[in-house]
């Protein structure tokens, strides 16, 4: 019995040490990526190529999801607001929900599952097939050549994708409430315009998307780079990317919201 | 030692998690020769290549390449040295998102400022040397195993290195591709004046093309000599390895309890 307890305590200790070590390794990887980013900026075609794969290729899922989220928001908002006779405020509801919360968060979750998983799988497979080792033997630093361009492309794509998500969502809300239900178009837009504040709503939303972009891309790159070089290892790393990124997005969203919107009406 | 030797390995030890992998290795590799390191799977051959390339550091002893002790170099020094060496990985390790042409051009674009027309001519010349000039537009996924290995070979000679390391270049190839790769290694070594280190367990193919052989078993060099000396050797390990015998110094059976006791037959036998 005492031996079991010792084994259990030892297990917890091992996990704690492993976790701390991995966190340290991830931080070091993140700092190295930042330090070695000069190459990526000297050769912008490397970043542009990755912008295509992470940004452009994620457009369809982002636009379609944005449209449907906006349509649902419009329907639900109208249902509730009409009870109080304030259905014209549905534009405000749709816009604020999207710009402050749903746009950044849902777009980041979609980005993590579409682009983040692809980045992890690609880098993990490059490692498994010795492409990264080959690059290193050719005196080319894989962090500068492979990791840094993807990192910056991810950070640039995320706010743009979230902006498109929100714009498409507002269009979806407009379609449902104004075109289909018949809410007055003038009040839909004018109420939205008067209640959405550039500094508090839009800029804060953009800051959120930038933070999510850094978090998702850094997690995806690290998981790929650290993946055990086997089929099982790469699949596990891809799963971890989606799970860890999603949790990080939701956790960071709470913290950022607490700082940004406390006391704002 | 003389400058005739490009690679010198002295009292090299390497342990992984306190498990010794290499124990007191001494080797010299003269310029312009094909040297092969043979041994069974997991005997430490690839580790030796990784030590020569500076991917890992020895526990003690040293590897000298071109007069420089590899593990004492800082990362800039190591990258400078790696520009003069190249490595052919077991399955080619071609960049799957780049075409055959771009794979061969990769190092030229990374390390030189050559204009694109010059790079184009050089790449086609390198590909011609391995017989694949016509395949320059293909993607790695469209190549057979032997072709991928040849493209990787063209890529490894892209910057005219002084040392090429081959990690199991014959693994998984059909007899024709095997002969082609073997002859290419010999021909390129002679034509370019490079030194080639071939890590393999393919006895027959490698003995045909190499100048000197080192046999490694369980982390130590058990025999070395010219291919002719090795063929005639009566050292038990070399004999077993060259003739592919099932049992010998490398036992067929993994260490286990006595057979009878494992089958719980002691009482019946007694």
C-alpha cells in the first residue's frame, strides 16, 4: 500500500516536471521564432506563400460560418427584442455581439481547427520524413525558414479573417431581419452606427484577434515542431493543437474581456 | 595527423540517457575515398553520422572534420562547416512542397546570390549527372523510391561539398536502382573528388564500390580493412555479417530464460 502511494506521488511529480520542462521549451521556441524572424521579413515571398495557405484557404469556412452565425443572431435577437417593441435595435445586437465577442472567438476557433491543425500536421510530417533534419544539415535554420514565415502569416491572417467573419455576420443579420422579416432598414443601420464605438468595440475586437492569432499559431507551430516523428505522434500533436488552442482562446477571451469591457455600457 | 584525412575520429564515446551507444571509436577517413560503416540495425551507425554532422555532441572524444573539432564549433561555425558537407537521408528527405528542380536549387538559393539563369543551368547539370534532367518539373510524390534517392543525391552535390554522408542509401530499393545508386556514389566521389561515408548494412552492393570498410557492433569497431580483406576475413562477426548467417556472434535468439523453464517443463524433464 505505501508503495502505491509513493508511485502515485512520483507520477504526479513526473507530470509536474514534464509539464514545466515543456512549458520552458515552448517559451524558448517562441523566443527563438521571434529572434529569427528577420529572414522571413527579408524574403516576403515566404510569408506571402503562407498567407495564402493559412489565410486565403480558410476564407470559405470563415465566410460561410460568419453568414450563418449572423443569420441566427438576427433571428434570435428579433424574437426577443420584438417582445419589447425594440426590434429596430437588432442591428446593434448583431453588430456588438459579432465585433466584441463572436467574431474574434468563433473565427479564432475555426482558424485553429482549419489552419492550426494544418500547420501542425505539415511541420510534424516534415519532421517525421527528416525534411527538417535535412534542412539543418544544409545549414538552413528550420526555425527561420519554416517556422517564422508561418508564424507571421498566422498573425496577419487572423485579424483579417475575424473582420471578414464579422462583416459577413452583419450581412447575414441584415438578410434575415431586414430583407426577410422586414425590420426598418434605416433604423437597423443607424442604431448600429450610433452604438458601435470604434475605440471600445472595434479596436478592442482587433486586439483580441491579434492575441488569438499569436496564441493559435504559436501553439500549432510548437506542437508540430515537437511532435514525435511517427504517424501516431503527428496525429496526437494535431489533436493537441485544436484542443489547446480552443482552450487558450476561451481563457484569453475571458481575461481580455474583463480588462476591456468592464464598466463599458 | 596529415591533411590527407578529411575526417578523424578519436576515442569517441556517446551515451543516450546513460545507455552507451558508441564506445571508444577511432576512425580516419582519407580525402577522395568511399568509406563504409557497416553493422546491424541499432549498432550506432547513424549516431556516428549525426556526430560527424554536429547534430549531437559526444560524451567524450572528438570528431574532426577538415581540421576542426566539430563539437567545439558555435552554431555559426557549425553552419559554415555544414555548407561544405551534405547528407543523403535514408528515404531522400526531399521537400515535398517543392518540385524536383526547386529541391536541387534550394541550397543555391539559400546560400548564394547566383542569378536565376545560372541556377537553372547548374540544377539541370546536377540532375543530368543522376540521369533525371527530364524529371525536373515533377513533384516528389510523383517519383519512385529510386528516383527520389537520385534527386536527393543531385541535391546533396548542389554546392559541391567536400564530404557527403549517406544514411542507408540502398534501403528499400529494387536491384536496378540499387546498382544505379551504388555506381553514382562511386562515380560522383571520383569525379568531384569528395569524400563519401556510406552507412549501410547492404554488404554485397557496398563492397563493390567502397575503398575501406569499418564494421561496428554494439558501439565498438570489431573489424576494418579493404573490401578484399573483409571478404577473406575469418573474424566471426565479419564472417557472419558478410555471409548473412543466421547464428553466430550475433545470436538468433533474443536473450531469454531457459527454453524448458519458459515452457514450464522442468518437472516433466526431471
